[in-house]
């Protein structure tokens, strides 16, 4: 059965809507509780609790960086947001910003590091910030988010957009931040493991790009069996039921690339093996699945993402699926 499933995954997307009809049908976890609106989810497990952090705007009920918790990965409870107000440095750097977007969360030693984006829609005057806390337990001594300010920025003079950060720690303990949205695509920069900010003189490396309008964003990198896997979202989010977002992956022996898909097409030239797409939703209820993170625990992998619910007027909704692997080492969302 599994072999037949894998053989059916001829999953390279050659253009919008160009899917292989044999791709497997997904079976997402049945989520309950507060799962919407949820946009750009980042996930981490601490002790017996799962934590999901999401994009948040000033007028959102979820607040600035929404925060949800679960004991079983299925039933979710909304908690107090990470920020009460937009940090002063962010308001000064990005005039007109009304939210904190697309977070990523990691643990480094005795510290949790939350990276987040500051921008305005459709512009590349953007910045990535960092906040830390020694614990995610809000009742524990020492709990409290401390903002560490700017990590990286882009201006209108740059050909990239500094949003959608993802942090990857390699087997040698080196820290890397991938980021990017549209413009010339996804970039990678090495961080100082001690501070969580770029190493002095750190240079950008381009790792994924598409031809105009350059619709690639939301990178997420993991390592498995000697390969680095770069997940990214293609096409357009944030349009409700009209969203065309979908998720692809490529892999490379080196974290710096080059990343290629199953057919050897480079992600720098728009390549990518299909992982999530609306056409794979058997119920045809959810569209625009993308901006994923990956949860890895106990030998199991899960892909965590948002999609737009057609039954709820396109409301962005948290979704979680098991992620399996083909015999030749490619991910399949089950």
C-alpha cells in the first residue's frame, strides 16, 4: 500500500493547476478548539505542550503574534499574545506597519528565540526582529518576552524582502536564517549562535527564486539523511478563497544549496516537488495551503500550515498533516 502511494506521487507542479492526478489524497488531523484565524504558523513542543505562533495585527483578537497551545496536537487553546504593542524600533524602522508577521520559534540552550517580520503589504521596506524568553510556561519564574530588536532589514534599494524568517541549526551547531518573499526570492544568512543575530560581515546567499512576479516565500529548512530540505510556498496567499498558494520542496547536500527537485530542476529556477495543493484536498474545502513549518518528534514528522476555508468565507485556518518519506527520500503529506 505504501509503495503504491509513493509511486503515485509524481508531484512536480509544472505550472498553476498542473497536478498529477495520481497524487495521494491527504488525511489531515482533525483539529478542534481555536484554529482560526491562523496565518503563517510556527510550531514547537516544550515538555508536554505544543505551541503554535502565528501572524498578528493590531486589531486581531489573537493580538500581535498569536499564541495557541495544545496537549495532543489536535485541540487548541488561544493564549495571550506575545506582544502587547509593536516595538518602538519596529514602528520607527517601518512606518505604517500594523502587525507582526510570519514568526519562527526555536530553543537554544535555556532560551526560546522567536523571530518575526515587520513590513507593510506589498513593499520590501521590511525587517526581521527577535524576542526571547527563558520559558514558555507563563506561570514559571522568569517567564517574559524580551525584545532584542532588529536582526536584518531590507530597503526599497534592495532586490529582496526581509520577511518570513526560518532558523536552521546544522549538525555542526552553526545557525542559519532563511527568509524572503517575492522580489528575487529566498535568501540565507549565517547567524551568531550566541546572539541569534548575523555574524559580523555575514553575506547573503540566494537559495530559491522564480521568474516574475517572483511568487516564492515562507522558507523552512530541515535536515534528513544527509540532505537539507527547503520547503517554500509558491503563488499568492492572503486572498481568501481566491488564494493560489501551494507548497513545494527541494533538497541539497549543503545548507547553502543548490536545492533541486526530484527531476533535478533547481529551485533558483522555479523548481520544486509538490507537497501541498488545494487540488489534493479531497473535500475541496481548503484552498491555498502554505507557509508551513515542520514538527519533528519521536521519529514522526508533521507539516503545519494554514489554508483558507471555503465554508468560512476564506478564513485562514490551522492545518496539520503527517509527513512521510518515499524510499528515495522525498516528503509526502499524508
